[in-house]
C-alpha cells in the first residue's frame, strides 16, 4: 500500500478504548489505484472455489472407486442390490441441495457395470446373467421402486438407470427396461408404471417405440389371451396408458402391412378410449407446457396418431387384402370367412375410435383456453397433417379407384371431419389456403370440399371478443334478413261421403 494516498479517519468516540484503532479511508485517487487489487482478490476467490470443486470431485471419485472395489467381491445379484442402495443414498443427498441433480459419471459407470453387465475393461467379454438371475434382478428392482416412498427419488433413479447415454450400454439398458415394465404390468407395480410414463414423456421417440414394441410382443404376440392383463392397468395407471397409446401410434403408422396394429391391441386401445375419452389428454392436462414443444420426442397427446389410424385404416386394410389375393394363393372358404369377419370387426373398432377422437377434439377448446394456449399451441400439428394427406393420396393411387371407391370415400370423410373439428376447437392451427394447397391432389370428396372452402361458424369462446374470428376461420357472410312469409289462406274442410264408390282394379 506504499505510495497510495490515504486520508486518516477518526475512530469511534473514546479512541482505542471506545472501539479500537481508526480504519484508514482511501481518497479518490487511492480508490482508483486499489481497484486492480480488489479484482485480484476476486480472481483468487474464484480460483479457490474451483479448487474446492476439484477436491470434491476427487473425493467423490475416490468414494466411487472404493464402492466399485467392494462390489467386485460380490456376486452379480448382491452387487446390483448394493448399487441401488448406494444410488438411493447419493441422490437423496443430492435432492436436498438441488431439485434437479446432475448424474455424475461415477454412478453411471457403476450402473452400467453392475446392473447392465457392461465390462469396464476394453475388450473384455460381456457378462451374462442366467434367466433365473435376470428374473431375480427384475424382482429386486420392482421391490425397490415399490418400497421407495419419495416420488422424486424414484424418478431420478429411474431416469439415471434408463435414460439413453449414446453408448454400447444402451441396448442392455433398453432390454432390461422392457422386461422390467412388462413385469410391472403383470404384477401391477404402479410406481414402476408411473416412472415409465415419465420416462416415455422425456425420452426421444425412437427409444419409446422400442419399449412399445417389447410390450406388444409380450402381451399381443407371445402368449394368446395375455392382453387381458395389459387391459387391467387402465385403472391402475392412466398416465402410463396414455403414454403407451402415444408410443404405439408412433410405432404402427400403417405405412405397410407389417405396421398395421394387431387386432388385439386395437381392441384394447379402443376399449380404453371409448370408456373414457379423456384418457388421451392426461399428459397434456398434467404437464407444464410451453408453446414450443421439443423435436424428436413423443407428442403431448396421441391425437395425431389416432387420426392417422382412423383415416388410413380403410385404405390400408384394402391394400392388405389386395396383396393377399395377388400372391397366387387363393384362401379356402373357412380362412376367407375368418379374415373377412376379423376385418369387419376391425372396421367397427375404427369407427368407434373415430367417434371418440372427435369427442376429444371438441373438449380441447376449453382446456386450451384454461391453459392460455388457445391459438398458440396446435395439438394436431399441421406439419403432421401434410404427410398424412400424402399417404392418403399415395394409397388412393395404388388401389384401383373403381374397386376401392367406398374405402377412399370413407377415408376422405374421416379426414374432413377430423380437420373440421380440429380447426374449430383450436387444435389445428392453419389457414384454409394452406389446407387447399395440401389437399388439392386428393380425390374429390364433397365433405372435404366444404371444409377447405366453406365458412366455419366460430363457436362461442369466452376468451375472444364478440365478432372476432381467429385466422383459421372465415367470417360468415352478412346476409340480409328475409321478410316473414305471409300466412297461407285456410282451405275448406272436405266432407267424407261413405256412399261414394271407388273404382278399384287389382293389378294382375
């Protein structure tokens, strides 16, 4: 501090006896000179903070190393159970400091090595659990999530276990997740199903589709009749059912015969939705929502996928029937009757599903207004309507219009109804010019022409001023009122004459 001008300041009354030595006060020039010194002290403080963080990381890494060495001495099941125990302690302490704790590399490495059996040493052969050990591991995990009472800890640990990391452990991670959720469905472990519902909501759609395929294989393809077990979780975990429907509609897009949903799965989903159409809005109603949704994840509702099912089903089943007839093997009468009866049942299910979807679309206006998202969030994105129209156009060209006129007409009728109700409720945000451009190449359909060209009367909407129409609506024309029709003159009553003959001549 030599060379810095200092202005002495008097101490408190009483001198040293009254409070100690006087504190020097810097003059203006001294303050300017001392500013770099204060900056240096701030930089040293930040460096000390970084050093403390590095020290904490070293301690944590050392602790994880100690845990790993202790786990290596255990058998596979005991080590997996111990990993869950340490994760529980780790994340419980983390959640006390932050509502969204970060998953460090140390816990992730322990999970991959001792739960997913991915060796840490490069080039080492992967470990394999026996089927019995795998079943016991699934039971351990189910029991852990069932017994953990804190929902936040459950969610964080489930996410750390099964969130894709983009490495070689993802295949093992997804395989174990499919078996865990399948077991949770079989024994009705609601906490696991709820965690899986949140996982489906926060994970890229490509992984959600893999989980949906695993469940469909287990409950629709492997064991006949096991679909009833899946049907019973409707009351146990509606949130999981909603997310399952969304992922299934993303999986089965009817683009080929292999991607037509199995009849058992279709009946299951229609029974759920027909019993309570609000089921498909559960995620939307219980999630904080921004107007801009992330790309590459499942949609907030399965509405777009269900509309795709209802609209494309008549054409997809006609294409499937045409392919079976053109392969050179004519089916016998029993097989033909069975196939036609199954197709008839499926068409009735799609009709019920279409009605339920229209009912849900009509509910949306109030919900969007309540969340202040009316006119801002399209739950039926226009970007998804465009490929749907292209698929209909392509299928119509593939099928001979002379032999598939009824199916084409039904598909276009359903498309027109869905577009009309979605626009009127605010679920589809687009202009009529956009629709006319997209639908211009479709076969002619009277109802579709009315929807894309005629005015739509705006329903009563409390959030909008009187006379205001959103850009998706065309204001009705102001026709003049017609004068009242004059009353007709009264006619005289004709008397009944019973004696009058009536010439009746029977037709021979």
